[in-house]
């Protein structure tokens, strides 16, 4: 009876515990599949968050433009000097709160014609983050378009 127990102990001592290369490859493959599905969704959510930052700044600046219009009877393209925003470094645009967009102002165009500044101003938010999608550039004008 003692020899059976000794044989069993020596058998367990010789048995190797661990994972095989095939098992490891299966786990790595599953992780890669999950990552390939999750990353595009994560990226889309990050872009939505960044667009929210740009839109919020556009609406804030447009409120300031409307206040300026009610006092001066015209809009302004000078966001830094006339409206008091901080310069982003290029002298013409303002950085959004989180820094994902640069906002600039210009005179609106309608049917290919340039309107006067006292009729319409257009704000454009250009992304500062790397993007290949033109829909990431945001615009808003004083006609709520």
C-alpha cells in the first residue's frame, strides 16, 4: 500500500502543469478579435466627445456675437480684439475649452455671394486632432444654419 502511494506522488511530481502553444495562440486570437471590434467604437465615441467641445464653443461665441450685434448693429470677425477671447497663437482663431478645435469667424456666403458682416457671420471650428473625415469641421452661422 505504501508503494502505490509513492508511485502516485512520483507521477504527480513528473506531470507538468502549464499551457500549450496552441492554447496561448487561441487566447491571443480572441483578444485580437475583441480589440478589433472595440477600437473603432472607442474612436467614434472620442470623436463625438471632441465634437461636443467644438459645438459648445461655437454656441458660446455665437451668443457673444449676438450681444455684440445688439450693441454695434454689426457682427465681427475679430474674436480676439472685439469679443475678448484669448488668441490661439495664430492671431485669428480661438481655441475651444478642451483644445480640440480652433474657431474662426468669417462673413457668410449665400448662393455664392458674399454677404456683408452686418447681415451674417459664420463661425468655423477646425479640428486640431488628426482626422481624415471632413465632417469633423463644424460650422455655425448667425442665421442658425
